[in-house]
């Protein structure tokens, strides 16, 4: 018998970093290989994402996943049992057709992505290699630039401040290991500075410090100081990356910065962000405008897309068609790649391909609700994606991903190529010294 035939599919309820239920799927192959994967969950989700199917009602805040698990243990098991796990595209297509909706709302994107990723892990296990090596083959050697949150706001911190992620990247580092070590210093120093200022109030959902700031811009000021106090040169060794997650504070076309009691239109928000780009060593801005504000996104990209990476998250939701459409309109120049936004691994890869064909950059990303599952680390390396975003430098569900890339870097040894500043090579005049 073909050892790669799927013989078992089991869904089980496990728990994520917010203490909420989520879907784990375990896939058995005829030859004895087993693969396992867990669906993550977003809090600041785009409306175009694959649906994270929850039971609703009162129990567990409505977050239970019994319906999604029933789909895994019922229809999904019947559908993919007997299929060949080396045919990821065929299995994913079967899942897409079985679901039959545009957004996986019938089976649940949480059920389908966990099943799809578990199949990938099973076939890698059957080959006796880690997933990154199975996906990329022996030629794989690129280690991504980690994008690491220092302060967490927006939907991940009870809207304490409006901006969601204040992150650092280390384009001046020479290895992934060094980038993490530098980030560890910045994270430690930032925590000390928060403490000294009487502002240390624990951490937000992704492990970044809870942002006890008077203004959104205070996060930028503190970040630059923390980089300097960590002994790094801002704009040379270390730079700033922001996820504005503007969909979260956009209402009826107006952007409400609640912290500052200000309301801006699309142009006003664009001007504010450009003024930050002018004054701080910012190399990347994600979702600067709301998912509905295509005009604003295009205008902002026109204005500063040559100076900073403009990342579409809610705006393109890991969807190949949306990425192509955005690229045609000149909105964004980089795609955030979140597998559970797509719902299958094949659709996730199709989104990455669309981004590459458009000449865009790409960032593989985890979600704010995470677990010990490290699939995204394997996808980033295996697919040769130059950037990886998984939250902060604390909490085991985040560190599990960073540590997994460290192991891969060690395995690659002399062959390892850390991307460094190359994701930003085409950007000009951002006040940074490597471009
Ligand atoms: P989410 O946030 O996982 O809560 O959607 C992450 C992001 O916006 O990038
Ligand atoms: Zn985002």
C-alpha cells in the first residue's frame, strides 16, 4: 500500500494563548507517519478572511469550536481519508470544494487550515525531514528578517492606544541569531524604561509591553530611545516597523484616534503617518488605511511606497485575487501572509506567488491568538520568504517560533543566508543608512 495514503484524521479541542478553544488536527498516513497542526486566531481580523468558525452562545464566551471539530471528525475525515498526502494541492482543492463557500464559512477556516497544515506535516514526517526542508528542498538557505513587537496596542491591548504594533527589525544584523540577540536587548531596555517611567503594566496579547502612553507617538519616541540605550544605531542596525491596523479605528470613513481625541480623514491620517516616516527610522507600515479605504491606500502608497514597505494585511487577507487587484491599483507593495486567512496551505502559497509576481515583498505572519504550533516558521524558511512576524519577544507561543528558526539556522550552518537589509533594498531616502 502507498505509505502516503491518509488513513486517519482526528480533530481535538486544544487551547490558545488567550485561553480560548481552538482546533488541532492530527493526520495519520498508511506508512505510520503522523502530522499535527493547530489553527491560530486573530483579534483584529479582516472581513475578507476565511471564517474562524465558533459555536456562539454563552459557553466559553461563544468561542468553543465543537462545530468545527465535528466537521473535521466527520466530513473532512471522510473527504481526505484515502487521498495521497503528497498531493497537497489535490487535498486542499477537495477541502475547498467540500466547503463550497467563498470564505470557508461552512466547514470553518479553522478546521480546514489545521487539516491542510497537518497533511503537510504528515508528508514531511513520512519523508523523515522537517517541514521547511520538505517544502524548500536542499537548496533552501534563506533565513528571514524577524519583525518583533516591543509595544502592543489596538485590539491586542483593549484599545489602550490606537496603533496596534510598534515593532523593531534588525537589518544591520548578520544572522538570525544576532537579530534576536539585538532584539532581546531592545525588549529588555524598553521594559526597564517603562518601569522607570512608572508605566510598566505587563504585556499585551502578543507579549509586547502594555502601552501606557499619553499619545500614539510616544511609542515611537520610546522605541528610538530603547534602540539607542540598547547600544544600537537607529536607522542603521535597527529600524522601526508599524502595524497601524487602521480598520480597527475607522468608522464611516473617519479615523478616530481615541487616545488623542482626534478624528482624521484618510488624507489626515496619511499626513500624520508621513510625518512619522520623516522623523523616525521607519521602514515598514502595515494597514496604514482601513480595509475599505482603497483610495487612501493607493494615495498613501503613491506618497511613500518608494520610501517604506507598505504591507497589506486586512486589505488583502492572504488572497491571491485581492493581491493582484491591489497591485493593479498601486495599493501596497508587500503582502502579509497568514495561512488561516486563506484557509488552506495551497491558497496561502497562491497568495505568496501572486505577491511575488506583482514584484511585492512578503511577510509570513502568526496571529494574536497562537499556540506552540510552529508551522509559520517552517513556511517562511521553506518558501524562502524574507520576513517573519510572530509578535513580541516574550510568551512561549511567540518564542517557540523564533527558537524554531534558530534551530534551522544552526542546521544550515555555513549555508545559512540571513536576509539582513535586503527586503528594503529598493526603498530610498527613508533616513536610513543602508538604503
Ligand atoms: P490579529 O493581529 O492576529 O489579531 O489579526 C495581527 C495583525 O493585525 O497583524
Ligand atoms: Zn496586521
